[in-house]
C-alpha cells in the first residue's frame, strides 16, 4: 500500500516538472509574425498579420494610406491591416513596424499595385427600340475611368443624326483612382424598316492621349415597324402618331373598323375628287387634339398617302416650345387642308413648298413664329386661298417697349413692322388669297400702300370694273379704274388686336369687299391701351366715323350691310 502511494506521488512530481519545463519553453518563444510581406491590388483592401508574443508590443506604419488594428497588445493577437485604394499608376510600398517591449522590432513590407490607365464601360453593346415616347428615348452607360476622354459618335454611313451625346463631365479629383460616371445618349426614332448601327468611341485626350486604346461601344437600333401602302398601313400610322404625340383625348378602339374612329374620314368610291381608285378606304382626313409633345409631327405621317386634310391642335406649354416642322409632311401629294394650331412651331422646312401643288388652306395660328416663313409666296402656292397666323403670341404684353424682357424667353412671337416687312407686303399682293388672318399678333407700323407699276402691282381694268358692276348692284362704274389692285379676291381680312398705327391706305378703305371684312371690328380695332415700340398709342389717323363714303361708291352695299346692322342690334 505504501509503495502504491509513493508511485502516485512520484508520478505527480514528474508531471509538475514537465509542466514547469513547458512554461519555461513558452518564455523562450519571444516574438514572431506569421508573414513579412503583404501585396494588394490598386483598389486596396485588408489582410491579417498573426502575432505570437510573450511580451507587450506596439505597431506603427510608415505611410498614412495604411492602418493596423489593434495598434498595441500583450501576447498573441491577430492584427488587421487596412490599405486605402491607390491614387497613383505606379506601385507604392510602406512598412509596418511591430515593436515588442523587450525584443527586437519586426517588420512587414506592404506593396500595393498602381492603377493601369483605363476607360472601362459597363457594356460594349447596347440595343434600343425603333420608337418610344420622347422622354424615354435615351440610354445611360456607366464608365469607370482615370483618364480624360472625349465622346465621338460614328453613325456608320447614316445621313440622319439619330444618336447624340450629352457633354462629358468627369472630375478626376482622386488621381489615378478610377471614377465612375454615367454617360447619357439621346436617340431619335427609326422611321425605316432597317436596323441602324452606330459606334460610340471613348477617346483619351490631353496628357492621356495614346496612353490607352479608345474604347468602342456598339449601338444597335431595331428597325421600324414596316407600314404597308394600304388601308392597314394607314391605321398603324394613325395609332403610332397618336402615341408619339402623347394625345390625351380618347384613344381609338382599334378593334373597330377605322371608319368608326372619331376624327377620321375615309375616301369613298362616290367622292368626286377621289385622287385614285386605290384610295377608296384610305384615310382622307384626320384630327388630333390635346397632345403633349416637344417634337415635330411624327414621321409616320408620310405613310398617309392619300391624306387630304390634317388638323393637329392644342399642344401643352406651347409658349416654351421651339419646334421645327419636319420634312415628312411634305411627301403628302394630295394634302389640301393643313391646320397646325397651337403646336409650338417656330419654322417650316425648306421644302415645305412641295405642298404648293395641292395646298388650298393653311392655318398656322397660335404658334411661335417670329416672322412670316419666307417660302410662303403666291408663286410657290398658286392654289392657296386661305392663310392664317391668328394669335401668334408667345407671351402677352400691351407695351412693345418691353419686348427686350422677352428676348431671353425666345421672343414675343410674330413681331414685325409691316411697313418694311417684305414678306407681309407680298402677302397683300397675293391674287388668289380669299382669306388672310393676322388677328392678335404683334404687327406694328403702317399698313403698306402701293403704287401701280411698283413691286409688280397692277391696276384695276375695265374688265374688273365690269365684273364688279355685275356682282355689286349700282356700283359706281370706273371708280377703281387705274387704282392698285390689292388682294382682289379677299373676302376675309383680319388685322385686329395688333399694334398698327398711321394712315389707312385707300386700297383698303375702298376695297370691293371692305364691308365683308367687318372693318370696325376686325381692322380698326387694335390692341386696347397698346403702345408700339416707339411708345405711341396704337390707332389709325384716318379711321372713318361712318361708312357713308363707302356707300357713295358702292351704293348697292348700303342696304345689305345696314340691314345686317339692324338685325344685329335687335
């Protein structure tokens, strides 16, 4: 029994000696690290250094772009090394110093690669639709870069500038560290049934030119829906135009026959002026109203091959718009009646005169023209009988001395001095015009007078006076003989609510259709309390108090118009 107790005690003593020996070995470990180098990419990141120590220690770094946590400790620990992203293109190095209290310092070298010069888009291929609403016709691509570059667009042979880029503005305020930017590109509708392709080239410039190859992004636009030259094609064109102009009147029920669509008229076989046998069932007339667009009439209008009458009216915020009418409408060979009312137009296309072969009536009222389009001449539009620019005011004022306040807002509207404006004078010489309307514009100056033999002005002849005598009872034969023949067929002239001054010309006061014009209301009646550019009150110097002078020359009209006046008063 005693021997057994002795053996156990001896065993315990040996074990205690072994443990004590191991503790002494632990004290001899000293200080060590599991690595002496860290290598990270330019974007930075983290790594871990394992510390084995029997002592306390501290850490310091030689560069501010890296940090170690914890920065001090006692015994073993895992130290997290954090490296910022680089700001340079070259590799940079730093050292981390581990200093134990009773041991020699140990070091870890940190190496960080620099950024290569780069232009890296998030994609190299982009697809866009053939058409969409204006506010949806754009795309954005994200680019990571550390170099300055310009954007070049190669339309690959296309003559139509359908893809454009906004100005590139990237602030490289972080040196070589790439910055991320969004580039926006706007695209226009594809009107032909063929795919379009363009290349966007991001080209390094300045000091970085040649440092990296240009980057190419390919853009593919889907082909337009093919619109056939038939009745079905007309219906597709109508619907597409409705959608692209963002019309907010009731949409057509496309499940119904097109002949029941509101505002749409089709050609019938019994129509006397049917342009061609194949026009039967095709669209003859269409009306669009209440729309929201900042663009010209959709290009699909050109597919309405036999269109005779087109009316588009009431766009929103027209005073803010500067819409240039596109050329597609000029392809309509049978168009006779065109009304573009309150659309936001500022100009007509150069080839608008193509419509002169057929156009009979043109209403461009309530738009933003600042002048009479120069292509509107009687030589180019020999069939035109009605022309209207009523309410061509972008902004409202009764004092034209304040016109400068509106220049930054794209001007007042149709503001011309009719005394010297050649286009306006030419309109008064238009022989075939039956209706001419400029009510509620910004016309100022004196209504032009004319002399026979100047500017192509001809005089009334014996044949003219004979014809007048036959149509106007008791006309004083010969009174107009030899006098200027101005707007001879015009039965409606509207010049009211403008800023006209000066003397009313004789050709106007004694015009054969003067009383048809309701002159006291639609000629003499100018802008109330209006002041022209010279600060003069708008009024005519020789406005007649009665029309007796006229009835003396045209006695047959007295009964006609005085009777009308009596009926009106009752």
